[in-house]
């Protein structure tokens, strides 16, 4: 996931606004929604966001520390299962199901995008 500065987002939005392309309009919507996101920073708030997102079947944007790569990355996930100290979710960065330890999530925001859990 790419992180853009406010100035870069505004410039991109300005360019896309001139386009008549339907996909460009969807990107503008995502940029606008990004500005409205409320982030959780504390562990109990992050867990509450994860519970709410799972209940409502909304995607979540998380800032996650990967022990295996020793990196912190932003990921968008669709939660399939919620445990007391982990989530099993579809990771849109890796395009596969992954397990995330909730203590390694330093920020979370509920997105306005719904999902369905696939059968099996």
C-alpha cells in the first residue's frame, strides 16, 4: 500500500477530477474516504475496532509489524475469524489468508468497504 502526503492526494484528486473515467471517480471516493478515517492507536481501541469491523463485515486498514520480515507495513484486511489475541483475515497486500497477532497492530481504521467471507 502506498502512502501519499496530503499535497500528493490533493494533486492526484485534481487530476482525476478532470477525467470522465468511472474508475477515476472511484479512486476520488477512496481519497475522500481516507481523509475521514478515524484511527485507533491504543490496544483496547484497536481490538474494539477489529470486533466492530468483523461484526459489520467491513475491511480494516492496519499498521502491522511483521516479525518474519522485521518491517511495519500498512495492510488492508477482511477479517474471517476473530480470536482473543489474533485475527485470521484475507490480506489484500499479499492476496491470501493470513494470521495477524493483534498486539503487533499499532493502528487500525475501519474502511467503508464491505466484504463477504467465502465458503470453506
